[in-house]
């Protein structure tokens, strides 16, 4: 009877060992599924954030291109204004050198009332 009892006890212990091993693997599988779901959520969040970052970078690149175009247009306008001013200055210098009447007229004194008008306009434009 003792041998039967020991045998039965060995069978019960073997079943308990198999049951505990199965339970351990069940818990490990549940934890793995939970980790997988968390990783999938994290991946989805990362993809969404990446898409938002991509949109922001595209918008910023478009804005930089627009600013570059505006700066180039402004530089062209400044260049045109400088060329125009230079052409007027050259024409005036040539006219002063070739025409004595124009030269004497430009050397005349500007009346104070007129000078004040131009001084006030220049001060107001600043």
C-alpha cells in the first residue's frame, strides 16, 4: 500500500509540475500578447507623430522657398532701383558738364521755405 501511495503521490506531483509549467507558459504568453499590443500602439503613435513631423517639415520647406523667392524679388527690385538712380545721376552729371545753364541753375541757393518743406518730408518719411 505504501508503494501505491508513493506511486500515486508521484503521479500527482508530476501532474502538478505539468500544470504549473502550463500555467507559467500561459502567463508568459499573456504577457507577450500585452507587450505586443503595447508595441503596436507605440508604433501607431510613432507613425502618426512621424506623419505630423513630415507635414510640418514640408510646410516649413515651402515657407523657406517662398521667403527665398521674396528675397530674390526684393533684391531684383533694389538692383533695379540702384541702376535707375545711377542712370539718373550719370545723366545729371553729363548734363551739368555739357550745359552751363543747367550747371548754374543747380548751383543756385534753395529758398528756406522750400528747403524746410523738403526737410519736413524727409523727417516724416523716417
